[in-house]
């Protein structure tokens, strides 16, 4: 994740406040509840790449011996595998 987790509630509050100020939304719930919901959504989106990276690392474990022997470039294999999964799953990073 590229944004520290501690910033997410602050960003969420700022987003909600700005949308309210511009009269682009009308809340049907308490403001703090809306901020909490938005924070959860933002965190979920930010975690997608972290989860994908962990999955790719797990997939590449079966090639550890080949990588250690220098037959495969881990970085290159990691990026190729990650890009393949991104394309297959239509993930926007």
C-alpha cells in the first residue's frame, strides 16, 4: 500500500467534507459512519496490490530452487506473473 493506513480516515473525512461542501452528496447516515464506510472502501482498494503481491510470491515459491541456481530472474518472473494476473483479473493498479 502506498498510503499509510493512518492517513485513510483523515483522507476519508476530507473527501466527505468536500463532497458535502460542494453539495454533491447528501448523507442519509451520521457523518462519522460515512467516513468509516469510505475508509473501509479505500483500504480495500489500496490492499488489492498487496494481496496480489503476496499471491505472486506464494506462486513463485515452487521455483525457489531454479531461482537460487540463477536459472530464473526472480524480479522479472515476479513482474511477469503479476502482470499476467492483473490482465486476467482486470485489476486496475
